[in-house]
């Protein structure tokens, strides 16, 4: 891994811890948003491995689908979970009255953890650069 990937994984780790604390304290919208950003940062680290640098949310998600999920390098569920998390993140961050539940936040946190672990596993198997 290069320094940028390490930084993104660390940021994702911190976000995962924050999401757990937030949902535990009843901050459901903030927890959903944070869980999505765990996925987003882990995905950016993954894309760097393929020589891809994307910054727009839609571009990151699309590239993960095209370059990793579709060819079977990561489970397709992870890509679908990221799409769902972004949708709920938009609700959490921008909707005047969010209807997100603690259960939904817990599910996104679990999915974020699974994606982060998959990215870690994938990156650990790559040759050192």
C-alpha cells in the first residue's frame, strides 16, 4: 500500500469507530453518514490499487462496480450496500425530516465494516510497491 491508501484506511477505521459511538448515543443520521464515508474512503483506497483516482461519489461507486464487483474481485453485495448507504446518507445529510432508524444505521455500519475488511484483505494480497 502507498501512503495515500494507508491514510484512507486509517480514516475509514476512525469513521467506523465514530459511527458506532454515534448510533450508540442516538445520533442516527450522523451514524449513517459516517458509515457511508467509511465505505467511500475504503473504496477510494481500493481504486488507487487499480490506478484509478476518483473523487465524485457517483464516480467512486461506479468504478468499484465496474472494476471490482463486476469482475468478481469483491462480492457484488458490497457494491450494492455502498449504493444503498449513499442513498441513505443523502437523506441523513439533506432531508429536513429523516426517517432513518437505528436499525438502518446498524445495518450500514455492519456493511461498512464488511467492505472495509474486504478492502483490507484485497490490498494485503497485492504486491508491495
